[in-house]
């Protein structure tokens, strides 16, 4: 279970530093997870109903992943100055991880190589015209990404998304070992709640959270 939570944390950590042609908005995704491993499938059952939500305004982003009743991960990013703050809460306690701009750059540089095949297949998602890309990692595992070029993405820190994919994903399916996860956009709004926008991008560590270094977080997955 600890490795599953770590993998999910890394997915959230990879969704950093988004700027777009639509410079303000909110995207909501539904999440489906499954496994061919019966033991892992039982663990994933505890995460049914998981969701992912991303809010952004100019160089600021806030992502929220709710993994069933197990864990919640909030990631707040300021692409120009403050770096990022990850807040994890749930059965493992409340943990905060601060990441500098250098940390984000390092994450990008250390991302594994992957081959990307761009196809001519298209479909509409949330009113955006999307194209299909197939991403193959060094182990031969394929992931499918449906992306739109109508939203421009700053890919700094986005380890799951290869720079060769020329757009922002509104639907994708990833395979991580014996776990298969798909995320599909269910709602897209171009405006944020003005009251919430004033505080939702604050990168101050809240009371009740124990700070952990990026290196300590990486060690959790080992």
C-alpha cells in the first residue's frame, strides 16, 4: 500500500507549473484504477471514487488528488518564484514537502526517456479538439494521452508528460507496473471563484503538518 501511495504522490508531483492560453480555470478528472494482481486489486478497491482537480491562474497552479478514503494530496505551484508545496494528509499523517525551482528542474532532467508517437486520431473533450499520442517508456510499456493544443502547457516538473507531446492532456491512461490508471476530464471551467483564488495558491505550510525533504519523499518509494 505504501508504494501505491508513493506512486500516486509522484503522479501529483508531476502536474506542476501549468500556464495556458486560457490563463485561468479549473479542470476536474475522474480516476479509474485496476490491476491483474488480485492482492493489488483488493488494495485499489479502497481507492474507488478517487478524483483529481487542477486549478490555475497565470503562473499559479493548485492540484488536489483525493484517493478514496486513503489519502489526499494537494500541490500548489508558483512557477516564477516560490517553487511548489505538496501537502499529504490521511492514514499516514500530515506531511508537507517544499520544492524549489531547482528541484522542479532536476525532476525534469531526471525523467526517464520515452518514445512518443503522434497520431491523426482526434476526438472532442470538454469542448476542446484533442489528438492521440502513444508514449512508450524504456521498458516498452505504452501509455495513451489525449491532448489539446488549444491549451499551452509549461511542462516543467511534469515527469509523466514527455516534451514531445505538444499539448495539455484532458484524458490519459498510464501503466505503472501491475497498476493501470486512467484519468478523464469531466468538467472544465474558465473562471475561478474569486474568494477562493485569494488563498488557494498560498505556499505557506499549514499548522499540523510535518515538513519532509524531497529526498525523504523519494525514499518512501524504496
